[in-house]
């Protein structure tokens, strides 16, 4: 399974061309309440080759990334007469492209879909690579498939209406790409005097290429692709736990904390130098407001981590950096080692 083609820049003519060359029995745009207002009108205004379509709208938010939402979407597709020759066009962030990809890849055993990512996070990460899915009782992405979209259409102009908090969440995955694979990308991002949609736009394609190369080497995550999960063993646990509170973290915000604590683990495993550890910690703290983790929730976090998809034989498998720009995978760490990394993080923050 090769990565889907990814186009960057003005995308309407590419979609127009695709719709001219391919015939579909029906076309469905999947949006949420925000992309319905901010993104779909911009896209439709630029399209020439589309006359009939339906709009499916879902409620935004990670707490809606579940089977109930997908069930409603499957029902809507059925009621509106979708068949195997229908096309779904997902217009939204990672929650929407993950769910829309899952809905399309399972409906009637799979119909074609296109991703048009409209958040920074979905442009640099979620919309490409073929992973889709939903959460199961708060456990991240527990049900899903690996299915490539027909193509991914990335236009940075959509980011102009995105909240700054969401931009910083997307930046987290870009920084991850630098840490695991490309020191120059990390340096470019860290050295920016400010991090907003305009200053980050020139680096979107670099991030996409890093992910694309890794996915093409290992599309089904048998080995190398696990490095894209750096920061996620702990980050997903923190995200899941926070979703049960009144102050849920965004995916990228949780992954920032996960990346820092997993960098402490890398240091403790003698994979990285003290200089690299300090550089990673100081760089993140210059870009993000960080808080200590209440160790009372550590047992809960361990429970979430036990469901991580990289685990094997009841051991928790980490992807850990072994130098800035390099990452190893399948590093097993014990609960005690994980606890010590959390404590070191807390001591460093305090
Ligand atoms: N499949 C993958 O490889 C992959 C990779 C990384 C993350 N993810 C998943 O992605 C999800 C996070 O995605 P996200 O950060 O894009 O969040 P999101 O999809 O929740 O979008 C964030 C918010 O921005 C709004 N929005 C979207 N586009 C907008 C625009 N242009 N202007 C204004 N508002 C806009 C949305 O309505 C939403 O409220 C998580 O569920 C995560 O697990 C998946
Ligand atoms: O594409 C991948 O592979 C990733 O791991 C990218 C991650 O940023 C993303 O959050 C992904 O959804 C995590 O996948 P999961 O298999 O840990 O649920
Ligand atoms: Zn992620």
C-alpha cells in the first residue's frame, strides 16, 4: 500500500480534474460545524465540475470520535442512497478525517474518499498515511483500518481561521517529525521567533515528506512506522485521562508532554546525551506552557498505556529518540522506569 498522492497549494483545480476524469454515482462532503462555515464555502466557490452533492455534518470534538457518530453517518449514507460508486470528501481536522476515513473504508466494505485537511495537525499528519479510526470508551483509535484516501489536498489558506491553540497542537506533530527523523526540520521550527499559521506554512510540506517516507517504507506499522508514534505511548494515556476531566487536552498538547517524558526515558535508557535531553526539554518549555502531572493519576495512566497498539506480550513498547533526528522502536520499559521518567519530568518542571 503506497501513500496517496498529496497535493499542496491551490487544490480546487486538482479536485476538479479528478471529478472530470472519474464518474461517481453520488458525492458526499463530510464537515463539522466549523469546517461547514469556514472551509466548505471556500472550496465550493473554486470548484467548476461539481453540481450535485450532499453534505453530512458531524459535531466537532474528540469526544464525538466514536462508534455512535459513525453509526449515524453509515445510516445517513444508506438513507441518501450511497452505493459502492459514491465518493466521500472529508473536509476537516484529524478527528473528522480519522472518522470519515473509517466510515468510508467500512461502508459497503469500502468506498472511495478524499481528505481535505483543514487544521495544521491534519495537514502535517492525520490526513496522510492511511490510518483511520475511532476511540473506544476513551481508548484512542482502538478500532480502525489502514486505508489510503484517493488523494490528500492540502491548502494552507484554510489555516487562517484556525485558533492559535489548535495551531500549536499541530506544531507538536511537526516537532515530532524533526525529533524522530530530521534534525534540520527540528532546528527550523524551534528557531522560529513565533509559531503561527503564517510562519509555519513554509514547513508543512517538509513535515508531510518526513511522514510520507516513513509510511512508504512500512505502511502497516510492522516496524519503522512505529517511530511516528514517538511521544504517543504516554501522550495518548494523558490525552485519554484528560478527556474524562473538565479540561481536556488537545491531541498535540498531550503529545508534547508525552514526548518530553519519553525523552527522559530515552536518557535513562542511555539512548541520548544530557545535552540532547536538555535541548529537547528547554525547546519545548520555550514553546508550550507545561504543568506537572499529579502522580495520583499514574496508576490510571498505566492502565491506558496497557492498551497501546505497539505493545506485545504484556510489555509496554516505546519508540524512543536515540539522538535528535533519530528514533528507535520496540524499546520495552518497565512500570518503575516509566514512573521514574514521570518523576524526573515533574522535578524538572517544578
Ligand atoms: N490518522 C493519523 O495518522 C493521525 C495523526 C495524528 C492525529 N490524529 C488524530 O487527529 C485528531 C486531532 O485532529 P485535529 O487536531 O485536527 O483536531 P480536530 O479535528 O478536533 O479539529 C480541531 C478543531 O478545529 C476546528 N477546525 C477545523 N478546521 C478549521 C478551520 N480551518 N478553521 C477553524 N476551525 C477549524 C474543528 O472543528 C475542531 O473544533 C485526534 O483524534 C488524533 O488522534 C490522527
Ligand atoms: O501515522 C502514524 O503511524 C502515527 O502514529 C501518527 C500519530 O501522530 C497519530 O496520532 C496516530 O493516529 C497514532 O496512531 P495509533 O496507532 O497510536 O493510534
Ligand atoms: Zn499524533
